């Protein structure tokens, strides 16, 4: 019986250690990022990423704001400062990749009259389109 309880304790500790070994950023973190994009607050967005030691290119595809990627959300909200900041922080490969609807971010921008915005021009320049 003592052996069984030791095994249970060891397995619980191993599970707890595995759960905390990788940083997990939850809904609050994503909500904060979306809020900073919505209010076009580039400095708060940068500070949030820096204080959590996060590179935007690592999490860009995992975060959505109202069902849109961060860049689409920035364009819809006319958040030019944060949108251009995001474009500079993610790779051209990400910018050229198809999103959930099968369109690249620039194709979506063209279809929604956003290609001539500062964000659209930054995407075009960075992705060399």
C-alpha cells in the first residue's frame, strides 16, 4: 500500500513539473495584446512582449482577436502604429503564408481595401510582394 501511495505521489509530482516546465500564456495575455492593438498602443504591446520575454513571431499564429489574426484586427481597427510594429516583428514567411480562410494577409488587405494603408504597405515591403 505504501508503494502504491509513493507511486501516486511521484506521478503527481512528475505531472506538475511537466505542466510548469513550459511557459503557458493564457487568455488574459492574448486579451491584453488584443487590447493594445485595438487602442493602437505600440509601447504597451512592446513592453508586454518584452516583460514576458516573448518573440511575436513565435506566438503570432496562435493569437486571434475577435476571430482575426493580429494584423487583420489591426487593419480593421485602423491601428497603424501597432500594425506596422507587428509586421516588423514577424517573418516574411509568416506574411506570405495562408491564414485560416486560405488568403494571405496581403490578399485579404487587397480584398478589403486595406492594401494602401500603412500596414498594407509595410506588409508589401516586408514580404517583397
